[in-house]
C-alpha cells in the first residue's frame, strides 16, 4: 500500500512539473497560430492554424539571414569547442604531466567569471584588432567561454573511463592518439553529445555578446534580430510569438535528435567498468 502511494505521489509531482513546464510553450503556440486581428493572448485557443503568421514574421523580420548567421556561428563554436575540449579533457583526465592540476583549475576559473564583467574590455580588445562587426567577434569569445565547461565536462568523462580498456589498448600497441580517437571517443558519445547540446543552446541563445560586438545588420544573430523585431512590432502578439517559435525551433530539433545521448550523458551512464 505504501509503495502504491509513493508511486502515485511521484507521478503526481512529475505531472505537476510537466504542466508547469509546458504551460508557457502552449501559450506561445496558441498565440503564434492565433488571429492577428484578435486581441486574445495567452491560452485562448486559436480558431485555426494561421500559418501566415510565420511567413509574415520570416519576411518582415529578415530571419532568413539571421538564422544563417546564427547557424554559422553556432556550428563553428560547437565544432571548435568539441575538438579542443576532447583533446584537453583527455590530457587532463588520462595523461600525467607537470602543472596539469594548476592548468586545469585555470580552465575551471572560466566558469566563475561572469560575462558581464568581461564583455566591455573584450570589446575594446577586439576593436583594437579590427574584429568587431565580424563573425570572429562572436566565434572566438564564445568558444573560449564554452571551453571552460567543455574541458571540465570531458575531463570528468575521461577520468571515469575504465583503466582496463586504456591499458588493453596500450598493450595492443595503440598510441595515445589512437587510444583517444578509436577507443575512448566512440565509447564517450553520450558525454560528447551532452556537451554538444549544451554548447549549442548557449551559443544559439547568446544575446549580450552579439549586442555589444555587432552593430551592422549583416552579422546579427537571431536573438538580436528578435529584439529589434520586437521593438518594431511590440503590439502584434501573434507575430512576435511566431518569430519566437521560428528561432527556438533549431534548438528543439537538435535536442530531439540527440535526446537519448543527452540523457545518457547527464545520468553518467556512458561508461561503466
């Protein structure tokens, strides 16, 4: 009897949090598909699926160019972060060399530094190098910021990797490079996928850095483009909701595609000895 009560309470709590989490999503979708001529907002069910709201938001907000910019920056940041984090995580987690502990904590220090404290001096540095209003002004800082987390995450995975597997690879004559790419990386796909999803979301949703580093429309990313779009259409709730759905859709797609690996990585079940 106690087991049934605990199970019912658990499902009840999960259902409550699911409703709380999905409530804003339902509100945005109902507004996005609603009639722009009506004044209803929030959870008023739309009369039909007004797909024209998305087409109007796409053309009026120039989101095609903004999405291309965000895709370029995000792919570059995710690829660079993944490569460098895997290499550095392997070095810190498996290899032994002088100063490794101090160097690792120097990376971890990056997790404690607020972006707001760095963005102004970073702007003047990049402006001195004539990198503002370029893609590099968005790619380089975000890669550096993501590496702090990426190195910390991958080091934890490599340290938890079975030593028997590493020793067996070395006995078979595999070099450190071969052990990394042929043994540990295939085994660590859940951990790597989790890092990819998190870095993708951080980079795609980055607003402050784009606001400071980019002043021309040609290099705007979707969060910055949505902010300008909101200023121009502040009274059109349906159009704003449709634009929000458009820019959030890539993150949802990436998570849905990698959700299994993401959950495995978060639960730490990628490697067990």
